[in-house]
């Protein structure tokens, strides 16, 4: 389901939106807005994941326990 909304943009914001369309990064203004919202959602998700990782590190827990010891594996000489 989609919902139509009305928003107010200043001239700079509208120009940036139209540039996305003119440069072919979005098919139309609506798609450009959806791209912006998707980026916002990714940023929100990354901040949440970052907070979890910081909390684990502060507690001294392994952040990626399945990778523990990977750096200790024997490596061939580079020379």
C-alpha cells in the first residue's frame, strides 16, 4: 500500500531533488524521495548496529566470536 503526502521544499532542496532525476539517478521526484528515505533507514539501522558493537566492546565481549583466532592462522611469507 502507498500513501500520497504533500511536503514543502525550499528552492535548494527542490533543485537537489530535480538534479537526481536529471542525472538519471531517479526516474522521478517520488523515486528520489524514496531513495532518500531508504538512505535514512540504512543510517538508522547502522547507528543501531554500531551501538550494539560499542556496547559489546565496552563489556569486553568478543564482537565476532566466529572470527576469533583468524589472525593467528599461519600465513605464507610475502617475499
